C-alpha cells in the first residue's frame, strides 16, 4: 500500500536544462541545415529538426517560429551576411565584382556549406514557400545592403542582376553539373565572372 505521506517521485523532465540551455539554438540550426540538406524543404518538418537536435518541437517554435523561419535562419548561417556584406562593401566599389564572385564561389566550394545550399536551391526551384524565403533573404539581408551603397541608377535592379548571374552559375555548376563549368577551376570562374559583376554594380 502506498504511503500517502511519502514524497511523490517526480517524473523525468522532458529535455530540460541540457536541451534548453546554452547551445540549444545552435544545435537546432545545425540540425535544420542537415535536415534540409538531406531531405529537402518539402520533407523536412519542425518535429524532425527537433528530434535531430534532441529538443522539444516547442523550443524550435520558440526560437524560430515557423518552418519557413527556420529555413531562413539556416540560409543565414550558410551566408553569414553580417560578416560578409562589410567585406564586400568596405573597400569601395573598386573590385566589388571580384569580391562578390570570390565570396559566392567560396561558399559553394566549402563542403560545410555546399550541402545546405544545394538543398536551398533545389527547394526554391520546386517549392513556392522556399522560393519566397530565399528571395526575401537575398533581397533583405544581402542585395538591399549592397545596393544601398551603390552610387548608380537603379542600384537594387543591378544587385539583382548580379545575384541572378551567380545563382545561374550555381545551378549549372553544382546542381545540374554542366561540363566544362562543373569541373572548372574556381579561380578561373572568379576571373571570368568578376568583370561582368563589376559592370552590373558600378557602371552608370
């Protein structure tokens, strides 16, 4: 017979301090990048991300809200715009085309970021929500900041042209793998593309 005066045993807390403490947000982002890379946008779920990060799904919603917002955050981790934009813009317009090309190709050539970026591009090509998130991120966090520093007519349009050029290269080289572009030396691509980006961004 149970002693009514005995203290009640507490149940096991559901992923408490270890899961919700410092580092939980970073684990969620890392899990999200992996899930989107391996499963694509359609098949990735908030529950799946939470399971991979060993946290409750409610914690994912707490930090990021919807799946779209987790997706946008995963893109930001890959691009790190707060660090990159000042580097691209900080030295003035001279050489901005080369800096932009070198950054973009460098991100794709890095194995740590290529997988999530492949998932992002593939998802954006086939899923409206993913395309909306990608457009919003590129416009708000990258292109508008770059365009805002360009003393030329239609700066936003020019920045979008530059981005379309680089995304086209990414699709042909890394997604479709068209030769000889797919096996070309990255430095050769930078050298060939930089003058065109420079013209888009600086010539009146």
